[in-house]
């Protein structure tokens, strides 16, 4: 037996998991009357920077990150933020 058709509302949540589950089961065109155009920035992208390092420098940092149980990028970002805050 098929489920009865209902008029669900778009969830008002910040939970990515809840929203993903909702949109897996629904189609955007079913909610055209509820949509509104947003002109301001919703998600701000972070800048990405490339820093040239020697292979041995990367190897040392990878060992430090592993010893601390953190991702290499998180380790480096933490170091940079520490220096910025100390300046």
C-alpha cells in the first residue's frame, strides 16, 4: 500500500544530516511556493594558500601530526593561528 501524499514543510534546521535525509526523499520543485531568493552571502569560502616545502619538512610535520593524533592540515593551521595570535 502506498503512503498518502502529504504536504511536508522544508525543515528549519542547521543539521546537515537532517537536511540531507529530507532532500533524499523530496524534490525541490514540490516547494517552489516556499522558496525565496537570497541576495546576501550564505556560505563564505575560505582562502586556500600553497606553501612550498621540502619533502623532509613535510615528513617531519607528518610525524608530529601523527604523534599528536591530528590531521596534518589541522596541525599546520593550528601553528599558524598560534603565531597570528601571538603577533
